[in-house]
C-alpha cells in the first residue's frame, strides 16, 4: 500500500467529518471585535528598500516567498521563521503567515507590491477545525487581509490566487529560489527553465542589506539588550549549572528562555561550551558538565520579533576567577578584538579588520613559542601557522541572518569597502585543543572567544555590545556579582 493511501490523520484525528457535525460546528460563533491595527514602524523603510530594488529590476516580476513551515519529526513544526529576503521587503517578521509570497509586478518604471497569504478560512470550512497544520481551531487565528494591508502598507491577495499568477511566469521573472521549493518549481515549470536572473536577485538583495537603515540598527540594539539579559540570567544560575551532569544544557535552556520570552527565538543554536568543549567552534551539543575551574564559552543571540538577531560571545570563569594561563589567553584575545575595533571606520577594507586581529593573535602565539616558524613567516600568505589556533574568520555581517548578506559578491563583502551603517561582528578567539601537542599542557583545553557587534559610524565605529562585561576584571566581577 502506498503512503498516500493512508491519510495523515487516520490514526490520530478523531474529528468527525459527517455533515451533521460540520453543520453544527460551523455556526453560532459570535463576531469578535479585533483591536484596531496600526501601520508598523518599519513600513516606510521597507517601501524605500522596495523602491531601490525596483529601479534595479525595471520590467521584471520579482518573487519573494516566505517559505513553508519546517517539519520536525513527521508532522510537528519548530517555530516558524520567514525567509529573510521576504521579511526585508515586507517588514513581516515573527508573525508571518507561513507560505506567504511577495510578488512585485512591473508597472512602468516601478513595481506594484502584492502580498499573497492564506486568508482566514472562515468557520464554515473544514480547514477551520480539521486541519492540524493551519486550521485556526488548532494553531490560532490568522489576521484579516485589511489588517495585514494596514500594518504592512502592502496590498494583500489570497494565497489561493497565487497559482494562477505563477503560471504567467516567463524569462523576465526573478525569484529567491531557496525559500519555497513549491513556488520555485511552479515558476521554473511555467517559464521552462531556471534563469540566471534569480542569482542576480539573490546577489542584489544580499548587497542591499549590507548597509543597515535606522530601523534595522534600532532592532539590532533591542536584540543585543535582550541577549545581555540572557547572559545575566545564565550567570545567575551557575550553582545549579555546576551541580547538574549536563550543566551546558541548563545554560542553553536559561538563555533560550530569555530569547523566547523577549524575542522570537534564538538567532542560531546557542553554543554553551564548558572546559575543553570551548575549543569546538560551534559546540551546540551542549551535553557536558560545567565544573569549578572551567571557562565557559557562551555564544548566543536573541532574535527579536522583527527577526533581527544579536550574536554575542563571552568567555567567563565559572568560579569568578581566571587562572593565570586562562587570563593570558583571554587578554590576548581581548587585545586582538580591541585592535580590530580600533581600525574600523568608513573607507577601510573589510578584510583588514580580520588582519588587524590576526596580527595580535599571531604575535602572542609566537611570543609563547608555539610557532614552528618566525612571526613574519607565519603572517605571510604561504605561512599562516598561527591560524591553527584560530581557524575561523574575525568578522561577519549581522542583521536578519546571523551570517548576514551571504550572497554578496566578494568585492562588496570580504574585499569590500566598509561603509557607515554596516553592522558586523568582531570575534577573535584562541583554541588549544586537549590533544594539541604544539602547546604546553597547561594551555591545552582552553578555548576563548570574545564577540561583539559593532555599527560603523561616520567617523569610526560603535561597539553595540560594550555594555556586556568584556575585560578580564569586569568579567570576573560580573560572574561573582550574579553568582
Ligand atoms: N555565532 C556563531 C558564528 O558566528 O558562527
Ligand atoms: Mn558570530
């Protein structure tokens, strides 16, 4: 028997489907007045972003799907997250109705924006009570088309009308391909090919997002403030954390609690790495103990309702006191972070931020005698031996995605000129794996990363996360104060 022969709900749902039941459940619902909606603060910014996009793609229909709900474990869904390009141009964040699609239709030298989404189905429909994925009896109400149009300042149309629109696709259309495979397939099949304009669109929106507007910067500030509270929450639980066999999980849970309470979710999986786990750059298993004497490397960010995220790392001694070696490593990393920050201003090349941090990291590991070559040889292109202790980059753009603007061309990102309004991380680290024979034993198992989020100003840069303790002394005092 094929899987299709068994309806998904056959074994699970007891919802009656007879007409008497349907008639009864469809009626006798009072009209409930909804609160009056207002235009959201991001509307003028999103309209401006669409105008800039429009002038670049005159005559082309542009399609931005929000994407479907993800499935975890057969038929359950993790918290929904719209595709970032969709949110960038619509301003619709955490409360986006899944499967929505923004279509920009050319109209002379500009575009008309239409937001297709699943309208409320009405209580006379089977969907209302019998569809566990989208039925409003199951997952809560959807907003009315009028409310969405007012809140986002975009004309709305029913998602039911979208298939007919997509059949009109021709070679002038461009879409974000990875957001929703059903939309991608419908457009590809209508136009008979997958066109390279799609990659032009992906690149353009990524590069447009490199410089943040005022709304975006204020949302990132909110994300950082919530993240700071999450770090404080964690430090307030350290006695419980050290008493538990999986203390790292408690750290993750405490931070994520703050993320859910104040924001939409975490911007990426929380890294809670104690002791030698800190040497694994993206340790998200978080199933280890946290012991007195350990450093904890915590890399975490709250994603707020508008879907902007923070990305902060702090490394702290569990007992409030760095050992001498831990402090040496910590201060080397801090010096690298400060050196990188010091050069940031409009006009520099982005990759030079990394180079500034690396010069400090290389000097320290050279001074400690860890390099098999001279400092100059290590710093040369054909050397780079010091990178053994920090294999990752120092900076990435930050915004709607934690690694923002990923499709920007190299000449505008890594090799690009830093401009006012860019927001990026500075996150050097040093990681001495437990089995690293190139370093003395007392360095092994120490991992430190310090990550701040900065915005480029007209004359330099502002460290947006400066309020989260970052010098060794301040970190010690912070741990002790909240213990
Ligand atoms: N916060 C993890 C990373 O930047 O890769
Ligand atoms: Mn980062």
